[in-house]
C-alpha cells in the first residue's frame, strides 16, 4: 500500500496521517489497514519491555543502550534475588531484556530485570527478564510499529515461521528483536523473514516465508 506523510488524508484509515509511514494491513487479527510508523528511535515509557546492550559497567550498576535519547541505568541488584555480593557480571556488549521503570526524558532512565510474576532467581537462567544469549542467536532492529505488531500473540510472520521452524524470539518495544534457534541457518532464515516483513502486505509475507523455508530446505538437501 501507499507511503504517506503527516497531514495526508488516508482513505483506508478514513482520517489524516499523524506521522510518516506506510499504510499496510496489520499482521495481526483482525488485519485492518493501519499506519505503520517507520520511526526507529525509541522514547522510553515506564512499563515498556525493552532490549538493551551493555555499554558500561561499574561496581554498582550497568549502562545500557536502549535505542533512546539517553542511556539507561541498570542497578546490579535489579535482578531476581540478586544481592550486592551475588549479582550478574554482565560484559560490555551483553544483551539484556528489561523493563523501563523510570522515563525521565532529559536524564538517563532506569530499567530493571525484576518481574512481579517471576519467582526464580537470576542464577537459574530461567527468569523472564535478564541476559539474552545463545550459540546461534542474533539481534536485529526494526521500526517501532513493526516491533509492536511482533509482540502480539497473533503476529502473522511469527505464526508462519512457527509452522516450519522451532525458535525463540524476544521483542522489545524499542525496536530490537532477539532471535535464537537450534542452528545458524534457522536463525538466518527467521531473522531475514522478520526484518523483511516490516514493509510487506500479508500475502507478500506468506510468499516470502515459504520462499525462505524452501531455500533453506534446498540447501540442507544438497549439503
């Protein structure tokens, strides 16, 4: 569908565009036309689940790049059952899934890896929030509106991929997507499908996923 600018009248939406973007059928039920904001810069909001990258570490806290106007602060004890003596030792470049708990726009916001629904300690590596890692993992970026669609349980592209490939996907509200699977080839296929689906219609996404799956199957058979 069409690309629009702020103030443009959009017949499909029966209104005026509030931002620049592309009008597409939403990749989640009920698949109505929506304006996909192609913006990639994230504005922190309390309660958002985001994916950060460690840029600095001190004795007491870490600084994370969360794709926002400033870096975020993650206290070393802001993990399930962490203490000053027993806390994660993240490295520069480590990828972390966390929640925004303070969204001061002019200063560094604060994030946490503590969830009220999580009862396990960080040492189990089974907590909902925390470090993301895997031998065949990758991290990619996508427009914020697309990330919002991917977070839905009815995401079209993720549902289609799940019909053929097992995988783990974590989506941050800040436009970052962590992908992990059982082998490098699977991860490449999944990451490419997710990234390419941002600007495609549902029928195009369906064709693309089938194409990538068939391509991977062909490579496997000739290996």
